[in-house]
């Protein structure tokens, strides 16, 4: 029987199948500085981490993005300080590799996995964070888990799971200039909705993804969870293998050849059947931004804000009315007439080197008119960006160049957008209060955020491109 990429990985990892659920072997697990609950639960039961070398940890959610060299004493919030301290203590006690606040490999958990080669095709990978779907871009089955499931993984390296359904989203065509993975995934979520992937693993297929660099694929899979999906995946190919080759935890020598032979047979077989199929025309995708308070409430930059009265679905109509009140926007307003107060470039969605290059290309030789900051996805990305001189472009334009962390994505580390202010953000969630109490978030690509920083309003980046 022809099988999908997901089915191949699932079947290879089932230990016990009870029909309605299966016990899966978990190859790798990622941890961040919010994982203290799971360690506390392990301690309560007197358990140890069963396979510490199969976990990797990094401090990202609570770490400050400025003044970090001053150490823990510089973290003013006592809860955040305690979590960062506990992170080091738990890692040392259980023998887990930990990239602490000032470690040279520190970064956002979903950036350091692929970056170090810890994330590989064909594996099962968990993390106590919903955006674990990111790692599916490497051809892994990667999904977020809660604190009690994280405890199970740490204690047993296994996890009971219901088998999800499969959804293939095919985007064929060629993306235009100024259109990136972020625009593609926002266009997808605008089409299928925030519940469109519920109960499914999405496989992204088609010429648009085949032509996309790893960074773009990671952005797309990152936001699968915003469509309600359990995971997002892209078949591994030469782009994946070239990205992985030589990375710290990638196989080497003869083991690389063996791994490559296994990875090459992972892609979905011709004739394999998905539970559902959706397709989009890649040629028609424009730079896309959100106007409301879910990633589904997104439109091409050339559009106007819709009138909720035109929505056939009563729940969506009510949500749009409430979103427009929160966002202080009126139906019929052109998206390009929306004024911006803050700009934030970074996160596990768009904090990789290619993302920073795209933003810097727009900012080069220009000045911003609003405050903003750039937080690279990892300390390695920061070093690489500085080696290329990107930090100077950001600083000369007037943006702050900060250290790596989740920063203003969830605003847990003190980096937030003030109440009532409107941010152009490269993050993945625009819920009410996500970037700070009363903050208004418009999700967009790094290039679009850079364009908004220059003009002070939502701007079609293609007009600023030579
Ligand atoms: S950058 Fe945002 S979405 Fe990503 S792991 Fe951090 S808080 Fe979560």
C-alpha cells in the first residue's frame, strides 16, 4: 500500500497499538525554561530522566534580550529569574545538555533544534510548546505536548497518542518577489481557518514548497498549529539534506550515508491517500497580513478590512466584530492606511538568518520612523548576522539590535508592546494581549515588517523593492 510521509514515521515508532491510541517511541525531546513543572512532577514521584542524551534544553521564553551579560541579577522579575535559575539546576541534576542564558548556543527552542542538527528527518520529536510543529519542516513528526506528557516522555521516552488524520495542502506555482513562507502560511490559514487542520497532520506539498529554502519551510510548519493542526510536515529532499550536512548533531561519515538512504525513502508514495486535500495557487499569493485577532483574520496587503456583516458564519461574524473593536479598526479601511507604532522582528517563526537578511535588504540605507527591535532566533543566528554586518544595517536604520530569545512574541521576558499601541510583528500569534495587555498585533513577514518600520504604516514591501 502506498503510504504518506506521516504514516511511514508513525508505523516505525509504534510500540503498542490499542486501536484508538498507540504507544509511540519518542526519539528526541526539546525543553525550554518553562519546563520546570515536569521536573517538579518527576521529583515528586522520585523518577529520573530515562534517556537524558535524547533531550536538549535551551533558555528562551524568560531570558532578557538586553543586559544579559550582567547575569541573573539583571532579571528584575522574580518569577522569571527563578525559572531561569531552575532551568540550569534541573539540567545539571538530570544530565541534560542545557544551553543556558549566556551559553554560546542559546536560542529559541524551535530554532536551535534544526540549527544544531538535533532535528532530523524521520524522527518523532516532542517539546512542551505548541510550535513544535516547526520541526516537521525537516521531515520529522514533531508535536507539542503538555506538562504531564512531558513528564511521561522524560521518564519513559514513550508517549500514548491518538493517531491523527492526514491533510495535504498543495501549493503549486511560483511565488512573486516580496512573497515569503510567512505570506504563504497566512494565506493558507486565511483559507482553511484556525480550525481547518484540527485533528490532522498537515503535509505541505507542491512546487512552492519544493522551491522554498529551509528557513521558509520552518516558518510554514511553525504556524501549522495556528490552523489547529497536530503537526506540519514537508518531505525531506536535497534542500533538507544540504541544510543538515555538517551540523553538530547530524550523522557523520558512514552514518550520514546510512541515514541518507533511510531519509530518501521517507517522502509520500505516489498514490498514497490523504483524509483531506486542499490546494492553493502560489502565483496568486500576495504579501499577506492579519487585520484581526486570529491568524485566520488575514488578507493580502492590497485588500480592505472586511465588513463582519458580510460573513455568512455567525461565529466568525461575532469574532470579527469583537476583533475590530479590540484592534480599533473600521470595515472598509485599506490595510495600507493602518498606522503602526512598534516593529518587532524575530521569534521561532521568523528569527532565522534568511529572515533577518530579508528585513535588512529592505532597511539598508533607510531610516525607520517608529520604534522597534530585532531579536535573532538564536545566539548563532546573531553571530552569523553580525558577521554579515546585518546588525549595522538595523542599527543605522534606527532599530535596536538585541540578544536572542522569545522576546516580544509572548512578552514573558519584559519585552512587550504598550497598551493601545499597534505592532507590526513577525511572530505567529495575534490574540488579544499576546504581545502585552491591550497591545494590537499585525502578523506579517520580516520584509513587510521592515517596510512598515520605514513608513510608519502597513506597506506593500514590493513598492520599496528595487
Ligand atoms: S518565539 Fe513565541 S511561539 Fe516561539 S517558542 Fe517562543 S514564545 Fe513560543
